[in-house]
């Protein structure tokens, strides 16, 4: 794959319309869940991004037949066959870990290279493994391989030590076919979990408590394959919404059918003085590019999402007051400030808290993307800086944004691939 460099110039205003792509973090567990049925599943509004491409390759290793046309993904699991999934592929994607549950459900065994993904922190999988063990699975990590097996999956009572999104998804996908009843306590409640539960329910699963922190699941054996219409990507929408904090904007974000999943993000930008209004089929965003700062903290849903933290730090450089931003989920999210320093920005940092200063004069430079959301933040930082900036390592951005350059061009930004 040719790694394109993004060239971005100072952008004084954003004006235009863009349609928000389908959600990455929703579609990846749904793709894994198709293994729980033996049939053809059609997934509409699937984003055409690198992470989806890698998940397709992983499913193809299991002999699933896959086609993707115009954002419609078709997965045929009728003739799937067990295979060990190699580290060379699993290490490209954190969500490869989500195949553990469905593979155990389908074949009662699994051998999978350790998951990879963005370098935003340690990202252990102990919560997944502890949950599986409670469901009668003998599972462990040796070197760079996770190996698990079970005679039969048995439901049980599982208390998560932290509401991990991935562990919640894995354990739900296992419990829906396990023997008896499973009670999952302390689960994540992110919109992606609600979407997964509703999808599994349409496949025939029996799940109570959707959207709360206790799920009660009655195992039903095999499920029936089912279609799914993917929701919009709330983090991509949040990226463009946050750009309006730093750059005077009059933009419309289409494809946001229900703002429920974005309420937390909209609330925060509205408090900063951005005018956000939900119209019939779009979100209208207007700003003057000068906002008040404040104190912000990421957290589990419905708090402010950790994925948007690098973008929040970036745009708050343009706020009129000092801001304080605390990251509580991933230890490396603050690494963005090393790259922002190349533009002339300085921050006060203590542990996982960063404090912005005022009156930044940013000057374009060459910036290196090291993870998905940090990469998107650097693109926005380039739009806020005098002169030209170049963002390299854009393969990270391609993992989650279908085409950030095209989207921002539609919003009137001075941006292109070079
Ligand atoms: C998912 C999202 C990611 C988002 C994150 C938190 C996907 C594909 N990715 O990642 O975009 O930023 O949720 O909202 O949906 N942890 C453990 N042990 C475990 C599992 C997690 O200690 O077994 C820790 C992690 O290191 C991290 C925290 O729990 O500090 C949250 O991780 P988790 O919720 O599992 O995130 P992911 O599912 O990987």
C-alpha cells in the first residue's frame, strides 16, 4: 500500500456539507458476531476502512465468503471452517480479539495471535480471559498466541473489574450461546454495545438489561444469520464537530439520524459556545472560532470519549482561556502533545492531565501520525497553523476514516494528498 502524505494549509473558515461514514467500532463486533449464525448476513452502511479490510481477511481465513460493494458488506458463514488465526494478521487490529468469543461459540476452541491496534496504552486482555474462564473455557496467552478450549460453554455470574468495551462484547457473544443463564455485572454501556445487543437479539439471542450495567443473558445455542444497518460513526462526527471549536464554521453533518449517541459530545461543544442544532436529516454546526476553555475529563460512556481526547486538546489551543484536560482510560493518549510541540505549542503536563496555555501562534511543520485519532488531530492542527503542514504515516488515519481529506475538502479546508 502506498502511504500518502497529507498536505494541509491554514484554513480560516469551514463551510459545506459532509456525510458521516458508518461506525467503525460498531461494525467490527457485528462482523465477528456473524460467526454465530450459519447463513448470509448483509451489513449496510459499512465504512470502507483498513480495520474493516483486516477483519474481512481474518474471517476469510475461516473460509467465510465476503463481498463489499458500495458500503454493503455481505458475509456468508455457511461453510466456515476452523483455523488458527496468525499473529501477522491479528496484530494489525485490536478488534481481532473479538473473534475469541464467536470462535469458542462455534468450534469450542480458538488459537489466535495476540491483538494489535493503536499504541495508545498497554491494552491487556485479562478481563476477557477471566470472563471466559468463568464460562468454563481453559484459556491462556503464551508468547504471542491466545489458546482456548472448552467441552461446553457454561453460563455464570461474571463481575467485570472494569467496564471494558471489548471484554463486554466478547462475553456477550459467548453467553448468548452458552448453556444456562449468564449475568454480566459492571459491563460497558457504550452505544456500540447497545447496537451489538440489538443485533444479537434480532439473531434470536435472549438479552435483558440492554443499555444498563447488568446484562442477563439466556443461552440459546446457535443463532440465525441476520442483516444489519450500521449507525453513523460518532467519533468521526465528533472530529468534524470539534474542528468548529478552533475554526469559524458553518457546516452540516449528514447521516446523523439520531443524536442520542452523541449527546455527551454535543453538550460539551455547546457549552463552549458552538451552535449545534439537529435538523431533519443533518446536524447544523455554527461557530465563530473563538470559544471559552474549561475543564474536561474523558471517561466511560456517557462521559467524554477518550478517542476524541487528542482532537479536544488540539482545538482547545484556540480557546480564549486556559483549559485543563484529563485522560482516564489510556495512558498514551497524551502523546499528541509531542507532535503539537513541533508547531510551536507548549503545555503543562502532570501525569495524565494536560493544561493548555493561551495565545498560541502555530507554525506549520511535518507531523508524524502514530495512531488513528492522534493522526486526525494532527490534520486539524495543520488547519490551525500558519503556512503548510505535512502529516505522514497516514495509514493510521486510514484505519478509521474512509477519506478524511475528501471530507475536509467538502467542508472547504485547504487540504490534499501529495
Ligand atoms: C474500545 C474502542 C476504542 C475506545 C475504547 C474505550 C473499539 C474497536 N475500540 O477499545 O476506540 O477508545 O473502547 O472506549 O471498539 N483493559 C484492561 N484489561 C482488559 C481490557 C481492557 O486492563 O482485558 C483496560 C485497557 O487497557 C484500557 C481500558 O481497560 O485502559 C479500556 O479498554 P477497553 O474498553 O477494553 O477498550 P477497547 O475495547 O480495546
